[in-house]
C-alpha cells in the first residue's frame, strides 16, 4: 500500500499507461491470432484492477487526514475525561457543595462514552470539529463548577451537551475503522 499521495498518483499513472499499452497491443493483433486471447484477457484484467484501484483511491488519499483526526478525537475525549476527574476531585477538595456533582458526574460519564467513537473516513472532519467543541464546553463546565461564572450558565452547558450528543449521534458508527 502506497503511503503518500504522490505514490498513489504514480501508481495510478503506471496502471493507466500499462492498460493503454495492453490496449495498443490488442488493437495490433488479429482476432484469429493465438496471442490475441492472452493479450485481451490481460487487458481486461488490467482494466478491472484499475477500476478497483480508482474506487479505493479517494479513501486511501483521505487516510492520513483520518488518522490525524482519529488521534485528535481520541485524545480530546480521553483528555476531557481526565479533566472531569480532576474537576470532581477539585470540587470535593475545595469543599464546594455536593450539588456540583449533579453536573460533573454526567459530564464525566459523557466523556467516557466518547471513548467509543469511531472516526470514519466520511465524517472525520465533523468528528474533529465535535472534539474541538468538547474543549469549549469543558472550559465552560470548569468555569461554572469553580464559581467563576454564575450557576445560570448550567443552561449553556446542557445546550452544549445536547449539541455534542446530537452531532455524535448523526455520525455513522457501523463499519467504521478506528
């Protein structure tokens, strides 16, 4: 499997020129020639290989970006889980009211659920955007839980989680590669 975009384009160019050469050989031969059947079969096989390669080409070209997105998404959800645990610990150590756990424990559980998200080739950019939105939401949760912002901002946190949950539910999950 070629690793870079340039390698993939070179491979495509080589397959195309090979198919053109086989086609030229077949055109030069007479149908009654003994060599015709073998050359024709080789040309058809080359055409099938080229079609299969062209069908996989967009996915193979997008793979490096998908892998980068997968690292970002995976790291974001896991990092936010660690932040949620630290925030729960901080709220308990600072002897804040236990009511904050009503916000923080669902936040922790939601970030744990995010660990199972599969980054798909079709949706990797959207999933990366969701991961960045998660960071903004986490900052809001931190500011509310530590009392920097008014408790009324919990409404914005709930709206943010509804947005992130809805966006995650829209992404296809079956048949995806990790």
